[in-house]
C-alpha cells in the first residue's frame, strides 16, 4: 500500500492535512502550517500534541508501505523528544524502519522545518503488526 493511501484512511491525518512527497532522500511527509494548530501564541509554536501525532503518523504511514495488505500497524509505545520550538511553517518528517519482524516493528522518525540537519522533534515507536 502507498503511504498516501494509508494516510487517507486515517481521520486525524486527513484533519491535519498530512501529505506525502518524494525527495532525493526518499519519502517525506509534510504537515502544512495552520493557525489553529498553534499551541503557544506568544512564540508562535505548534502544539506539542500535534507534533507528537505527526511523528506517529509518519511512522505508521511508512510502516504501511512495508507491511502486507490488510495488516494495520498498531502502536505499542511511542516516545518523543522535543528538540526545538516548531514555528509557523510547514514541518517535514521522515521515518526509518529499524527492525521489521513478523509481529513487531521498530521505527525512528525525525521532523524538521527549514533544515533537515536541524530536527525539531524525534520519535521512536514499537508497533504490533
């Protein structure tokens, strides 16, 4: 299954407007900026829950491309490291599947805005396949 098809099946991904794009370095997920996603109006910065959900959606979307049709990855646990303030511009994310077993998968995700070498958040998750 394609990542875009997987995101279309997830209501929260549709609500956030997450898109999938191809780049030289592979598949990149994009969270467009919207004013209603801001959690701290003084900075302004995206709400941490939106950032965390985006990371998990990126991991799930990437897993969908590597699993058998009909098998939905279910999160077991997901940890998030907030590294920088996520400002008012699009946020990009990329996932790496560290281990893909028969029943469990481990995925690492990074999110950035202007520069991929300056991540704003990172996450690691284990998923039941």
